[in-house]
C-alpha cells in the first residue's frame, strides 16, 4: 500500500462513504426491478394485507440499517487499528 494512499486517506481526500460509480447502473437496474415487482405484488393485496406487508418491509429496512451501521463501525475500528499499526515506531523505523 503506497504512502500516497495512506496520506490521502488520513487527510480526508478519500471519502470512505463514496461508492464507486462502476456498479451504479447495475444497482439502479436492480432497484427498478424491485420497485416494479413490489408494486405489482402490492396491487394484488387487500388493504389490510398491504399494511402488514409494509410493516414487514419496515422491519427489513430497519434491520438493514443496523447491519450497515455495524459494518461501518467495524470498518472504522479496523481502519483505526491499521493507522495505529502503521504509525508505530517499529514500522516507521524510528
């Protein structure tokens, strides 16, 4: 790993939350497919079943947000350990 990358990461020139654009088209297509299938499915449900289905969706989304937060926390911890390791006197030869 080059020193330039480490410096860019440390000084905030690399934003870990930014996503690579290469996958964007595929993700958008998947999102469109999900939306179409969800709409088709929702139209077939009674009002009561639709409410229950939407509540279930909310639970899934809440769970997904917890997963994303946990992934972020773990990544941040790994990054902090990484910075601590590469900044140690032994690695720098001091």
